C-alpha cells in the first residue's frame, strides 16, 4: 500500500469531490480516480458511494479514513524525526572518557559541539580504558577517549591520536622523595602506592615498570577518582603517579610533583576510538568529524 494513495483518499474524503481534491493535490483527476480505484481493489471494499448528485463515504470508507489519518500523521512524524536527526537537531552520543584525561583538553570540543547542535544529547561516562574498550565493542558507547597504553585491535577500531602526556610522581612535601629533582622507579620499592584501578591501562604499565626493577608495588589503594588519589597523597598516606597535565593543576601547597628520569618515563598516550564496520548515526559522525578538526 502506497502512503500517497492514503493521502489521496483522505483528501477526496475531505472534499467529497474528485475535482477539488485533484486541484489541492496538484494531480490530474483521472490519475486521482485511478489511485482511489486501486486502493479499493487492494482493500477489497468500496470506499465511496458515487451518484450523479453527490459522493458519500461508505461505512468501510469511514473506518479506513480514521486509520488512514493515523498512518499519515505517523508518517509525517517519522519524516520529521528523521529530518531532525539528519540535520542534527536531535540525537544522542554516548561518550566514554578516561579520568586520566585532562578535562580541559576536550572541554572545547564538547562546548563547540553543544553550541552548534544544542539539542543533541551528550552522555558522558567516566571509566577506565578497558571498560571504554568493552563499551565500544558491545555497542553501549559510541566513541571513547582512551589511553593507547592499552593494546588496541586496529582491525576492529578506528582511532585518532590525541597527545602524549608523561607521568609524574606526586608526594607530600615532607616526604623524603620530595627533595629529588627526578625519580628512578627503584626509589619506589618500599613506598605505599595509590594507583588507578585495574580497569585503567596505566595500572598495568606501572606494575610492568616496577617488576622490571625487581619489585611489586605495595598497593594500599586503587581508585577511579584522581581527586581522591590526590587527597590521600595530601594527607601523606602514600605516593601516586599521575599525568603531567593533571599534576600541573594541583594547587595544594602540601604536594610536590616530580618527573621521572627520561629513560624510565611512562607516557600516557591518548586517542579517540569508535567501532569499524558499524552504522554511525549522523550526530556521532558529525562529532567525530569535529573532533578531527579540533583535537
């Protein structure tokens, strides 16, 4: 059944006159009559009583008219919704963000996108890289800002490189290591570590670097929140390793940030990923496009 035939039928029912309906629809009267006849044949019932003096809807015609108007309204709503999506008036983007990323880095991107498309809903989820990767794989996330330190299967993912950010050691100002200008991992053998949780790729990188120095770190806390990690260091409960961009924004007078020796530096390598060979909604596609220009 052609939606146009229902629109033609609705217009004829409105005017009860083929000539007037044809004029409104901008089609010829014979074409309109043929369309109505085809609809009647398809439904197997007459829709109009036709006489020399007037036209009337049959009982079947009245029933069809009620439902035809619902179908026509639904179709108009559907096309309007699709237009909104295509023109990015509406839509939703589910974004995974690692807490290791400096918020100011992508805040401009988020701000620019919301300014351009204010009705597109951005759902931001702050989780570790491993969880983001899983979310991209299972479709619960559209794009993710992740650490490249986690192995990425590029045959399944598209990726844009963002930046490299070296880790620094943060300690309380009264800690003996606070006097050092640079740190060797062997200096940390007996220290209580405050680390990102195991879902973060940095957890594995730090453990790997410690084991190369023949020790396993004494982990007293694992957290997904950098602010909580900083607070623990501020109370001199342990040490933590955070990206340089984050360390630069620690304004506590009780915390000292110290770089590692160049030969032992761990870089947090950041990237944006999304799944290959998957339908990309219009809003997501535009977000990715804007990311490539901004980042």
